[in-house]
C-alpha cells in the first residue's frame, strides 16, 4: 500500500472516530468539531513526512488554510470570553 493511501486512511479513520465520540458525548458545537478536526489533520500530516516535495507543498498549503480557520475560531471564542 502506498504512503498516500495510508495517509488518507489514517486521516479518515481518525476524523470518523472523533465524530462518533463527540456525537456519543452529545456535543453539538461546530466550533469544537472544527478545532479537533484541524488539530488532528495537522498532526497526522506532520507524522507523514515522507511525501514527495510536490505533495508536501500542497499539504502545507491546505494546512495553512486550516490553521487560519483555527485561529479565526479561537479568536472569536476569546472575544466572547472577554466581552
């Protein structure tokens, strides 16, 4: 099995497991889902460092977009707490 396939299976399995656990707990906030998905996707992406340089650049770009989404959500939560 190629490394790309194992990466996709790892990310999909981890996100599915997170969704099932959060749904079982009864969490309905999309902010929590997004933040956990972002952190998990970034961690798994960093664990798969043996990608080709082209694939790595693409994943870094996607990771940057996800990270900025995380920052936006975190900053809105901080603003809610402060006000």
